C-alpha cells in the first residue's frame, strides 16, 4: 500500500495491517471515487505521561518529553480539569480545552459551573498556562478557534453559542440563555461551530433540532438546512445528532458528523465571494454532495490539506470498534489507527500533523506523533 501524505506528514505503510473494512466515499456531481480500505494500526500502545503537581515556585510542569515518530502519548489532566468535550489549537500552537470541571452530563447537571472551564495547555511540557471561564457555562461541549484566535464555544446546558476573543472575553452570544427552541433565534443543545475566513459561520444544532444554521459575521441568520430522520434508512440531508462540523473552504464544502446515523455528510457551503475558487459556490448552501457511511458513530471531524481526520466510537451493532481515521478527500482512501480508543469526543490537528484526541472517562488527551517527510 502506498504511503499517504497528510499535509507535510507521511504515514509509513509499515504502520498499517491488511485491509479489514471498506470505507465507501460516495460522490455526486463530480468524479466518483470509492475508498480502498480502512486498515488498522498494528501497534496500538500508548506511552502514559502522568500529571505532576507544580511546586509553588515552578513555572512549568514536567510532562510530555521529546516525541518520537509513530508513537502516541497520554497527557493526564490536573484534577480540577474534568471532561473536555471540546479541544482546539490556537495560533500559538497551544492546546485549549473546553471542559466541565467536576460536572458530568446527567439529571443532576444544574446551574452554572462556578469553576474555570477553559484551560490553555503547553503542547510540549503539558503545563497549564492559563485558566478562564468561571461562572460562564452550564454544560460545555464544542470548541473551535478561528484564524484570528477567537474561540467559538457551544454550551448545551444554556442552549447558546459564544464567541470569545484572544483574552477569553465574550464578544458575541447567540441563543436565549436557558431557553431551548427551534426558531431562528434559538438553539437546542448546539454541538459545534465552523468558521470561514469570510466571517460566515455554521452551527450544528444539535441534539434536538437536527439542523445546520449559517450566519454572517455579525450573527445574522442567512440560511439553514437539515431535518430529523424520516425512516430507518435516513435520507441525504437528514441527521440524527449532527455532532461535529468541518469546513473545507477551498472546496466550498461543509462536512457534518452525523453521529447516530454513523456517517459523514458533506454539503455546499455557499460561501460569500468564493465563486472564483470553486464552481460549487454557485450551488445553494446545504446542497448535498457526498457522504461516507457505515463507519461507526462519528463524534468529531477536522480537516487539514484535504485530509479528513475523525474519531469514532463503537457502532450500534457492536461490529465496528472505536478508532481514529484519516481519509484523503481527493481519492477516498482511508487508514485508521488507535483501534479501541474508547469515549473519544473531540480532536485537533496541528500544522505539522500531530493529532490530539480528547477522551471522556478517562479524562485525558492523547497525542499522536506521526513521522514527517523530513525523516
């Protein structure tokens, strides 16, 4: 099997076992391609990096040591950092966690969280550099950081999304606090946000409404699409928990992790001023283009250099194990690794191709360091 380029990262063919599952990547209105095989990583051993308490006069935590190619590392989080359903890398390559402190999502999850809910982590040392978000959130969920360093967060407890500046001050909030709804002014447990360079942004809404909403830079609703499943065989454009979004801007595509339907669906993004980049910009926002099906419950997706990275948990039938996958969107070919990585909820990709995955129970971050072309 040939090596697979991931930006400037190269996945060595020696890392993968024989094909075990066909990953169908369906196309519409442009060249049809069928994926080759999802292969499993042969060596799935993690090197655990324990959390160490920081002395009063110590500025950094000993933690992640020099990374070696083709290895994974587990960063144990400090006790005050709870479930981290949202993670992202900021422009300084610091890992930002949107976490729930001591809260878990159950019938007792009431009231605002009094503790910090945002942590900024040094990706080399594991040190907690900053903490923010006291008395701001009810049930943290999704986190995306845009090119300007603004953080976009979804709070499924308050039914809101928030835009925070680089100092983590709120500069925009949408949705009525603690009031769920399905009209143009409300959300119901929104899950994720994707932001274009034009300032337009998309919201996955979410656990209740099964829709995608598109806004301009000022937060004015432009359009929406999607609906709940109408049958046991869901149609294109139907969702059962749209859980994660990723925007491939130069292709004018918005991809949606349709979690409980165990698939990824991609639609025209219809971005403003993008007509010169791709003919798909002339197609109305929300027009279905392509999908990947039967891949397990997809919790998170992110894209880099036309490579779609995702994390799945076990499918409803128990036939597909949880895993991380990387798919070349130009060919449909995919490889998977970290087989059996349970309860993965979010991921982030660095500029050099390192992949960070957050797990819930155990509450930890796994970093996959992959061999680069320079080696």
